[in-house]
């Protein structure tokens, strides 16, 4: 055991509040792994929520593991991950698949599920990337969680209680019977679930989602996070979160204020988390209640429309200096096509409000490589951004991400833009905006295309993940070639009627609805936001 790794784990523990430490005696040990650094993982509210949920069971001890050192160990007791009965990964991003493989290799755990027996931990994975398309990881994991942990964990823990000490095949058979658990070795031979249906909770008030462990060693170190709502009814056609978390559900005002009172025991800053905080139906009452408590506010995201002035004022008074909005596309044509129904006037109004409340920085999120994008659309990003200089006196920054087609969205069939096109468009933006004093930051187009392969991949990609040595584009391309795979096969346009690698995963949204949304996009027709209740058009609320 590397004593420097142990010392670093103990240093992190000393800086935490809320750490859950349990004696192992008579308890089932579960290692909850986040395949990235401690800094990144402890910023993830979903990861913290699963940590709390597991530890609520008196007969379970759950400890955290991160991808920080040469050999992964648990934070709480500094044990090897092979000592645990279960190793559960929370995976939000496809590029972290590489870290999953690295962590297993460092822990001396066989990478393929078929190579492991009862002498190794049961390997489980969940998270939004897994829910959308588990196939690239299916040969590696024993079971994959499709949906929300709150809905699946009770039956999962009960099955572990009954079967973790017995034969692995019998346990996997039991897990395959649980709605929302995809057990590749039992599928499709098993007739328990065809297809695997995404599970989700109906009443969020029954499942508080707040910070559990607070630490300064994270992006939100001085902030107590509270999930305000889950999902989004806006229906942006590129957005995985908007489809994987349907339907949009809100927490009650009373529940949120009660959670905030608990959070204020740790400090003044309350971070509100959700796909679009400004869409919360009781935002005025929530802001007023938090301000009465003396809370200083921050938010995860804001829509340009609506942009409640009461929220903007509270953010400014809380010391927030950067206002972040996401027009996504430069032209109104393209914004309508992706169903981001925001006008130029809406964006200008947001800039004027940011200026009025003396925000020092306005940050804009855009995508390049969207379906049907033209040079005029890219120039539209330049024109829209420069036009804001007349309305906002602070610094303007632009963040650019290449569009990646995601499974379970209306754009799951479209081709991803070529590397050359993405680089050309990014260079054009930098060349036009930087001389005007606009800061431009961008995700790597080359790595975005790797993400595109993984997001729409099949089980064959597991072999490429395993074959990869080192973390470079060259190593990835070599691994694909050695496995007889081509990235073009995953990044091309797919026929609407062809079987998809994730066709056996039922997100709750009808495939016919996704096709219809893509056809409406091609026609340049937008779709209204989800109504509050009573709609069964996409299929989720009919279940």
C-alpha cells in the first residue's frame, strides 16, 4: 500500500463536514466510485445522493473512491476496492469510461464480467450516460442501472442482502428481475424484462437531494447544494438531460426552504441545482424565503426566457459576479430547429439586466456542428455576441462546445460534424471574437468526436476501451484499429428505421415521438414546452 495515497485520503477527510463513517462489523461493504478526481466527483450532487442513500441502510457501509492516485482506495477507511462486496460506479460523462477501465486495472480486477467470479466485487454502474446507452460498458459490468437511484436502490439492496454471499449466477438472475436493472449476462436469454425500462420517482419531496459532505476541495466548496427540480419540459432536441430525466418534476417550496435551513448550518451560501432554475414555478417565493433567512444564492443554470428579475437581483446581492446564459446557436433559425426558442431580443434583454445589476462578466454558451448548421449560422454567433457589447459594459466570454449526438434524444440519428468542419468553425469564432476583446474557450473537437463514438456505441467498444494504453487520441485510434472498428461507423447519419445499440433500453419516451421531433426539426418547426399535467404525447407520463 502506498502510504502517500493513504496520507492524501486522510488529508481530504480532515477537510470535510458530514462524512459518514461506519464500522464494518456485520455490514455489507459497498465502494461508491466516481471515475474522476475528488475535486470533480465531490461537485456531483447525484454522487453525493447515492452515498447518502446507501448509508441510510443500517446493515450497509458505503465508502467513496475516486480516480486520484496510482491505486484506488476508499476514502473513509483507506481499504483496497477488492475488499468490498460491491463496487458501484456513478458515471456522468462518456469520456470517464477510460478512467473506469484504468481504475479496475489498477485495482487488479479483471476487466470483463465473464472473467470474474465470487472472489471479486460485484460491479455495478449508473448515471445519466449509462441510462442513455449502457452498451459500451455492458461487457465490463455485472449490472447497469437504468434510471434514478432512488427508485431502484431499495430492491437492489434487498437482492444483495439475500444473494451477495452465494453464487454469482444466482445473484445476477435475481438482479435481472428488478425493474431498471440491466444484467447483460442474463439478456436477452432472460424473459424478465424486454425491454429494460427506465425507473424514476414521482414525488421528489420524498427524496431530498442536497449536499451530504461539504469540502473546500471542490468547485462548490463554500456552497450547500439543493436540487430544486429534476428534468426539463422545454424539449431542446440535443439535450440528453431533458429527455433522460423526463418528466419535469418540482420540489415543493416548503421542502426546499426546510432543506435550506439545514444547509445554513454550514454556511451562508446556498446553491440551487436544476436544468433551468428560472423555470421553477415558485421562484419568487423561493428567492424571497431564502433571502429572509440571510442566504447568499448561486444557481446552476438560467434560461434567457424567463429571466426573473427577483432572482437576478438576489444573485447580484449575493456576490455573484458572472451571469451565465446559453443561447446555444447564433441564428434564430437554428435555435428554433434545436427547439431552443430564444430570440435575439431575449438575449439582449438578459445582457441589459446583467448590466443593470452590475454583473462583471456575461458568459455565453454556444454549440457548433449542430444539424444543418451553415457558415451564416456560425457568423450569427459572432454577430449576436458583438451586438451585446452595446448593452453590457462588463467582460463578455464565450464557451463553445461541439455538438455530440446523444442516444435517447431526437438527434440520436444525425451525423456528427467532421473534425475539419468543427476546427474551421472554431477558428472562425476565435479569429472574429478575440480581437474584439471577447474571451473564447472551447472543448476539443477531436475529443468531442471520441465522446460521439462512445455516446452511440455498442458492446464492441468495450474491447477498444480495454485495449487502449495511455490517454491520448493516438492511443484511442490505435485501439479502434486493433479491434477492427472505425469511428466513422458510429459518427455517420443513421437510418430512422435501423436497430440502435440501445433499442432494448426504454427511456419512457416513445421512439415514434423522437422520430417525430427529428422530422419537425428538419422542417424547422418548434415544439411547445411540456404542459404541467395531463399530457401523454411523448409517453413518459402515461406510465
